[in-house]
């Protein structure tokens, strides 16, 4: 059962805590489009790439228009040291632990990286 709630700040902190404990981040990827990214609901003309701290929560979103994506594990060190740098360079926001209503924090990759210090 998901630990995610309507409190997006609490879900962000859960993301950081769980990924530090498990050393894994979860995302959605398919052969055709690559990693899932979508338009930001908070920032105009911005893309956001969602990630989850629990495989089950990522799987919950692996339906409907995202059904052709696979739930893929990313080692935390690779995520922090490589992904967050590249996403920042590309101007892509990070979405953390989106709940069942697709609500979650959207933040700059550098902001998320600071939470791991």
C-alpha cells in the first residue's frame, strides 16, 4: 500500500528518506520515447520528469497512456551524480513521488540534490 498522501511536501521528504535508505529511484521508460517526461502543471513552458521512491508507486502510474512504459530502477548515486546534473542542463524539472492524483512537488534538479547533502 502506498505511503503517499495529498501532502506533496511530505511526499518529497519521503522520496528523499526512502531513496537514501534503499539507494534506488524508480522511473518510467519505454523503447520508443525513452524516459517519461510531461508538461509541468506548475510552471509554464517547462517539462517535468517524474520519479518515485517505491516501485509500487511507479507501477500505479504504469497504466492508460503510460501503459507502454516499463518501471525501471535507477541507482541513487547515478541519479544524483548524473541524472540531476543532466536534467538541470536540459532545463527539465524533477517530479517526486506523484500520488494517485498525479500531484507532487516539481522542483529544480539542484534543489533536490541539496536535500541529499
